[in-house]
């Protein structure tokens, strides 16, 4: 049950958003949210399923007293590459990407896609920590982080949807997922010690230039594509 709660949190958060949007804004905004939601979940499923395959071997190593450092680093690198290829790169070309995929609805919902992408990125970086904690017999920590994300999502989405509409609901979910990651990171630091800190430094040093490139390219694409669409 504790292992599955972590996965359920993603479904609960997104479904709650749609319920709030339908009740407060109507069916058409919910359709826009669904376009971004389905797109980002489809992209997340590829790297997430790859990271989850580490759980059996991590559990065997934990039972045999093996070191978690190398395993965590390999999973963290996989998370970073997955985020870069399946989240950061599509975010950088979100207007073109979504317009080509689902047409005008994708373009209108592009900022919802961006907000959800930030939350899903935090979730992907949390998966290696959750995997190691589950493998070491501590599934309660990921479950606690999942509960925190669901509890934070409820008031945030209700408040922000009244301010920024569909994008506000997506931002509330993204911030809730970041909050869940923060809780999980704190528990992992206490449990795993310096292993987490050294892995974070390794990932930041290795991938900062690539993520910075995606950010600069994304700003240029968003600005130019918006200007082009508005000119038409």
C-alpha cells in the first residue's frame, strides 16, 4: 500500500485539478487542461518506467548490504537525461510541439503544459530517492511525501484556479509535486546521508549547461512563435 500510494498521488493530483476546473470554469477549460495533462503524462511514462526497473536490483543490493551510492547516481543520471529529453526539450519548443501535435488547442494550453512539466520534472528527480528508500525497507517516506503533495495540492489549486484559471490549477499541482519532492529529499538526506548530497552535486555539475541551453532556446522559441501567431 505504501509503495503504491506514491504512484496514486500523480493520478489524484491531476484528477482533482480537472474536477476543480469543471466545477469553477466549465467543460471547455477542462478540455484544454486535458490536452496538456495527457501530453505531459505520456512523456513522463517513458523515463519513469525505466527508473522503476531499478527497484528489484536495488532491493537485492540493500538486502546484501551493498552500497547505495553508485545505484543512486545511475538512477539520478537517468532521471536527468529523461527530464532533459522528454520534458525540458519539449518545453523548449512547447508552442511548436503542441501545435503540431494537437493543433490550436495545444497552442492555447501551452502554459498549462509548461506548469505541469515543472511538476513532473520534480517527480522524475524524486523517483530515484523513492526507489532506494523502498528497496531499503522504508516505503513510509515516499508515502508521506505523496500525502504531502496531495494535501498541498487541494488548497493551492482551489486558490490559484480563481486567479489564473487553468494555468493556476496546473501551477498548484506543480508546486504540490515540488513540495512532495522536498519532503522526500529531506527524508532521504536523513536516511542516506552524504550519498544524496554528492549525487546532487554530480547531477548539477553535469547537466546545468544542457538545461541552461534548453531554457535559452525555450525563451527564444516562445517569443518568436507568439509574435508570429499574433502577426497572423
